[in-house]
């Protein structure tokens, strides 16, 4: 059974930090990453990382967020620093399964940044 389990969301003041984790199980995944969705807005890519360690970031988070992964544990991390109120939203982990090239998604974790 394929599962993506997220953790680490919460409430933080502007300027603070949070670290999200996404543990994937049940298969082998290549790219893993995070999307977020703010109220009334479309889901947007935050960051992604390949199994080889190549990364991409949304312009809005460059220099503040860092994505990493532990391939042995099939876990991705998103370190979020200098958080802003506009970072508020539900953060969803996703992973691209190698065997069928499908995306799988976590349940989402709420991140709220107060001003």
C-alpha cells in the first residue's frame, strides 16, 4: 500500500521557521516535492527534488526554503525559514512513482503564519 505521511505543520509567527516531513512507503519514488494551497487560490508548486538531488523552487520561496531528502528512508523534508503570512496554506507532499509514472499525494498539513 502506497502512503505519504506528512508532519510538521503548525502555527508560527512571521519570521519563524518550520520543518515539514513527508515519509513515503510502498514503492520507489523519483521526484518528491511540496505544493501548497492558500484559501481561494490554486495549488502551486513550492519545491521539488529528484532522487539525484536536483532541486527546483518557486520564486517566492527561493532563499528561504530548502528541500532535501533521505533516499534510504524515502523521506523528503522542507525547511522553511523567514516565514511570511503569505506562506500560509495547506502544504501537500507528492511523489512520482517510478514504476507507473504517477503522482501520489499526502493528506496535507496546515501551515499558518501570523503577522
